C-alpha cells in the first residue's frame, strides 16, 4: 500500500526546496527506496516463510556443521577437519559439541575390507 500511495505523488508538483530544505529530490529518493524495498521483500519472501522452521519454531532443529580445509582439495571442496552439532529452539542456538574428524573416526572400530579393484591400486 505504501508503494501505491507514494507512486500517486507527483514530485514535480513540489518545490525543489523550501526554507533551505531539499524537498523534491528527497521525495524522489523516498519513492525509489520504497520501491526497491518492496522488490527486495518480494524476493526474500520464500526465505522468510521458512525462517521460523529453520530457527526451531514450533519444533526444535538439530544441525550438523562440517568444517573443511580448502587448501587440501577434495571432491566436496576440502578435507573435512572437524564437525559441530547445534540445537536451535525458538531462535536460540545452543552448541552441543564439536570434535575433530580424527576423534569421530576413532569411534568406529570395525573396518570394512576394500573391494579387490581398490586393493590393487598401488
């Protein structure tokens, strides 16, 4: 509504200045800013609609963060060096813990035997 109402105002009907105050240029600037703001909000709407769920409302969410070293290139972007888990409930973020990747790997005692073609690679 604000955009529609501001669009009805013709800045040319107003003086360029009044009592040493710029009028017309400021009015044009306000019209442009509101128009840009409306466009931005329209573009952001899909993200804003899912934001409550991402922030743990009405149900809490748990997130896994993976940290990568981009100087050690891997198909995923870099060598996975560490991880952290976060719990988000009603917008409040709580870190549950973090470990380096070697600590996680050490938890798995059982090792799988690689397939024959992989074993043959020197």
